[in-house]
C-alpha cells in the first residue's frame, strides 16, 4: 500500500480552526513553529474539528484514515 504524505504551509488558520495538527518537525525547527503549536493548543482546548473526536488524532496520524 502506498504511503500518503501531505505537507501544509499556511498562515496557521487551518491549525487554529482544528483542521490540521503540528507533526513531523525536523531540525532546524521552523521559524513559525511556536505560532503553529499555540494555534494547535487552542484548537485542542476548544475541541474543534479533528480534536472533537476522542482518540482520533494519534502520534502516527489519524485513526481510521488508512484501511488495510
């Protein structure tokens, strides 16, 4: 099965609104990483979109997105 990867760079609105998460950060860290992490923290705390479902977001991606 092929691997699907997606990289998103934007203003942080997707993260703030709970449509994206911060993951797979490599060194050196990115200039706006703190902004994205704060936006993710706010979305998580408000349980917006991907954060509204318990255990949907995992450290490996999203539960239920890949079917075997």
